[in-house]
C-alpha cells in the first residue's frame, strides 16, 4: 500500500492496484498505452483507491494515447457499487505513458476536466494517475485546479 498526503488529503493506493499498474508499464518499445478507471471508497477524509479496471477491447489505444470506453466503464462502476453495499465509487482515471517520469498531456488534462463535468460525482474531485516507466504521477482535479500529489 502506498500513502500520499498533501493539503490534509490522504490518498491510499492498494497493493493490487499498484501491482496492476506495474503489469501494464510500457517497457516494450512497441507497447501501446493502457488504462482504465479508478474505483474506491472515502473513509473519513481519506481516499482509498481499491480497484483499477483493466483495458478492454472497446478502448482505443496507441503508443501515445489512450481513450477509455465510457460504456464499458459504466458497467464496471455499477457492478462495483452494487457489490460493495453502495460504498465503492468511481474516483478517477488511470493510464500509462512511455516515459520515465510521466506528466499529463493537454489531452489528459481536458479529459479529466470533461469527466468531472459530465459525471454525477459522489465526491467533488477526480483523481488522475499516470504510470510511467519508473514513476507514478498522481493528481487531484477539484473543478478549479489540478493538485499534483
Ligand atoms: Zn496521457
């Protein structure tokens, strides 16, 4: 488990999620980007990322882009919500980058803002995670600013 704290907000990422990111690192020279959605729970003021969805055949991906299929994501969100006694919710998006220390592209920033606008969110933020070849980028979009963790 990994814990990130800044501005009094703690984000916990479960081992299974970290292991999943590890598996999808773009270590091969022709590996495409991978990605999916982040699911978890809010306990007190702590954000717990408990699950990340894996890429599916409806997603669009190239070496330098990833577009998560929203219909497939919605099925997962509803399933996890019902199977957790309505505790596990959609918390954000993740994808990989073929660079050591990843930083979000302009498209990544517009994507997280659009998701924030379009979705009826339970919480007033969304998390963006990008797994690079070595580092993991984590940021929280609160509707006004992207807070890099
Ligand atoms: Zn990206």
